[in-house]
C-alpha cells in the first residue's frame, strides 16, 4: 500500500521561507540605501572582510549597493539562503508526486 504524502501549505515549505528571508533582507538593504539610514558599522579596512571587499572581482561583479557592508552581506545571504532555497524549489518541482 502506498503511503499518502502529507500536504504541506505553500508558505510552510522550507524553500519558500529561505527565499523569503533573502528577499526581505534585500528590501531592508534597499530601504537603508534610499533613506540614507545606514547602521554605523566598524571600519573593515585591514581585516579579512576588508580585503575581500577591496578585491577586483568583488568591485567589478558584486557592487549591488554603495555600502561595502551591504554588498558583503548580500553575497553571504545569497550563499546561505538563496542557493538552498532555489535548490529546494527545483527538487520540489521535479519530485515525483503521489496521485492518491
């Protein structure tokens, strides 16, 4: 006898919340950039993160915002939230479904 697959509501799926966190962070970053309300972070010059943000590939390819901190956080959130979210969505779309 085939097991019935439990129906999970769309908004409770893990990949939806993962992509939602990434989109929410981008909305917050855009709001901060537009309004000029940027948190006063410590200077990252001379640190590992400072060297990453000053590298040529980071300056050429990953300049989403004027603030280096937001660019670095966008890359981090993209790796941590967006990539697993997209992979989860692809797995969900192409997974075999029970017809019962």
